C-alpha cells in the first residue's frame, strides 16, 4: 500500500509542479488538497478531534507539616492492593508547603491515588478524584506512614508514527514506535527513558524530543545512563554518509544529546537513523543500506526480523527547579524527521502538528488526521505491517487492528468522546 501511495503522491507532485524555494515547499495547496482527499481512504472523522487520550489536571497540594522533605506522586492505583501502580505526576516540596502541580493521566480513569513519600521511603496515600477535586491535603489516608513492597514506577507511554507525512499514510502507525517515560529524580533533575520498540519504515528516519515549555538556556546538562547512544551500535558510530535526514552540518545533533530548536526549544537528540538505532548488524556502504522492518510482523524472515528493543535513559539537569512541578507528559513532544521531495519534514502528535522545531517546511494540507499517536499504555500492541489502526473506511465499521464494537478506534475517530478505551481491545490477529 505504501508503494502505491508514494507513486500516487509522486504523480501529484509532477502534476502541480511542486518545487523547493528558500527552504520551503511551494505548490498549489488547494489542488494538492483536492487530489489528496480523493486518494485518502479515511472518512467519518470528528472535525473537533485532538487525538489525545489523556486529561490535564492542575491541583493544589498541601504538604503536611513535618521535618522531612516530601515527594508528592499521583498514582494510577492503590499500591497496597495491586503490583502495577504507576506514577502519572510528581512534585517536590517541603513540609508545610503548599505546592501547585500539573500532571496528565489516561482519560479513562476517574479515580487516582495521591501519595506522599518522605526521605526515609515512608508513604501516606489517599484516594483522589481529579474530575471533582481541586486540592489534596492528605487528611483522609488509606495508607498512613507505611513502607510499600515496591516503588511505583512512571507510566510508560507508547508513541506510534507514520512516515508518509505530508502525504496520506496507510495508518498502521508502526513506522517508528517509541516507548517513553518521565521521572523526577531530583529537585532539578528529570529522567526520560526512551525505548525503540519497532521500525516499520522503509526509509531513513531520525527522531528527537522537544521539551515543551523549556528553552535550551534552561538546561544545565544532558547525559545518558552509561553514556549510551542510539547513534552508536555494536561499537560503531553512525557513519557520516548516512547523516542525511539530520545533516552532518548539524553537528550538535550527533556530538551532544541536546540541540537548540528554531525558537530556542530544548531538544533531546535521539537518533539519526532508526534502522541503525535498532542495534542490528547492518552493512553500510557509502550511505546505502539494506533497510529491514523490525517488530512489525509476527513471522520472522531476513527482511522482517524481530529484535529486543533498545532502551536508553536521558538525564536532564535543569538550571532551576522552577516549572518542574508543572512539567507533565503532555508537554513532551517526541517527533520523527524524514526527507521528502528534497526537504526535511517533522512528524508530530496532532496537538504539536505545527511545531516545526528543527526545520521550516510547508505543513500538510490534509485536515484532521494524525500522523502520530500517543497511547498512555506501556504494553500497547501496535498494528502489524499494512494493518490499519481501525479508521472507518468508506463506511465499513468492522475494520483494522482495533475494531471491537463499542471499543473501536474507528468509533473514537468519529467521536472523540466515545470508545476512549479502544487501545485495550486489540484484534490479536492484526497486532504485534
């Protein structure tokens, strides 16, 4: 399907005289839109959709008066009852202090748990209802100054990307799959665990993360645990010949773990080539590489192998703690970078679709459709190669990798208030 789409878009480019001028794509946008709309098989999409599966909450926390430094956490479940309570929000404060914190959480959840941990690892926990409560004061505890059998870890989010931007995709959202978590590990320190889980792209793809709301000048340093890098695999650095999507002239992308965006954004550099970043033993010959598809088939062959996902933890030290209590996962903007028609394009989540963090380019004229999805689930199962996520296609409702009636992706696409739990209901024959 992708080959057909690329051929169609190539024909469009020729027909309407798409050219590059002053670093921007210049073409007849209305003609392009009319032709693209005739090719794209997706219909019945909610025009008000933002394609988000989380809610954002700002709340006031009154930390009880004691002598210990306090860490506030918002948990998805009661860790005294389950072994999988995850952290969706964190704030640091002092005893007796009133703290304003912002966090995001899965929109399917109506009850969370507010936890307070002191310097000795003792927890106080109370139930918290984010839709109706505006404050947390730890006055009605269900856990009172006790140790837990485990330390809850940050919720892992899955980010699924389409590589075809600005052309229509095939909507399997497996061209690059990243899993990312965010953890406050100090007053001025945040850690971001990044896992490369799948690469279904047929072309070279780079990736980065924009730290929304923070400028490069706000960052003191960026390192990685054990000095690992996705650009270094099997002891070999990414060759200069394939530093093309992010050109070798952008030396900071390869020589450090942080770049400065076009508007001074703080940007974490992930990798310049997703295939190289898998860690596979690839033969690179002056920029030419046999690009395989990883973890997007349930059968294994030389062209589509399976691999153990690589994970790297980025340690970001901020110059000040200001703003960190309000730094939620919603502010994280992971994006991929690809070359198309002589220019470099970024693929963002829908809410960041106009970001243009590192490059200036013409935005796609296709309205309302996302090329990237963020799923607040660490074990989300992405579609197999060529399997649509589940859009309503020409009025066919039982279609795709997530098609369970009442809990389908297509129903959510048609109405953003419905089937918001669709990602719990995979068609197991269509997902990895």
